[in-house]
C-alpha cells in the first residue's frame, strides 16, 4: 500500500533523522569509550563511563528502535517494498542485527558504569570490557555507515519475490500481453 506523498515524506524525514542520529550518537559513544579506555584522569574516566551508559540507554537505544520502525514503515509504504530488493533486505538485516547486538552491548556498558560509580577505575580495571566497548562502538559505526551507503547507492538486484511481484504487476496492466490474452478470451 503506497502512502500519500505528505505521509511518505514525513516518514522518510523521521527515518533519516533517527538513522543519522543513531550514527552520530554511536560516534559520540565511541569517543567516550576511548576516553574511558585511555584517559589518565580518574574523574574523567569515571564521567565517560557513566555518560556512556546514559547515552546508550537514553539516546542510542531509542534511536535504534526508531530507525528500525521507520525503516519498516518506509519499506512497507513505498514501492521499494520490504522483500523486493536486496539492498532493502540487507538494510533490514543489518539494522535488526545491530539493534539486537546493541542491547547485548549495553549490558557491558552497564557493568562498566556500575563499577565506575562505585570506585575510580585504574588503567587495568575492567580493561577487557572497556576495550570491548571501543571495538563494539567502532564496529557499529562501520555497520551504520554501510546502511547509509546502501540507502544512497541502492545497488541493483531484485529478490525472487520481487521479481514475481514485478511480473504480476506487468501482467495485470491493461495493454500487456497477458492482459490482451485475457481480454481476447473474454470476447470469444
């Protein structure tokens, strides 16, 4: 079902804003994770670790779900469809996977923030978890850049389902060969 132009533009705006916001907030999280890993001032490290948790739960997680939801709305309400084109399907899979992994990632951010709230973290305290926060955030930036590139370049390639839908639309049009055969049979 195609959305009216005004609704489609509103949905597209919401999708772009939430997706770009997600990318930007993950980039900010990456900076905080780097400060939390490499900072020499214990108060700065503590502040970065606490800010990561709040940024994750109050900014990144809502934006991830908003991007996923608005992307679904966009695909279902436009001619692109959800399962017709490989690039849309790839974006859906990447976005759903990134959202799921984000929720797992937030458990690590919670543990680091809880430790930072109780005590000053030294260079070796929870170093594995702090490195994981950096690596996960960097990987998320790469994935979100990939989904952005897919949206811009829209690589060609139609799924088997999309091909069947396309063929069905062609045969349903007046004047198409299949449509003419049906009309001819009706008049005989």
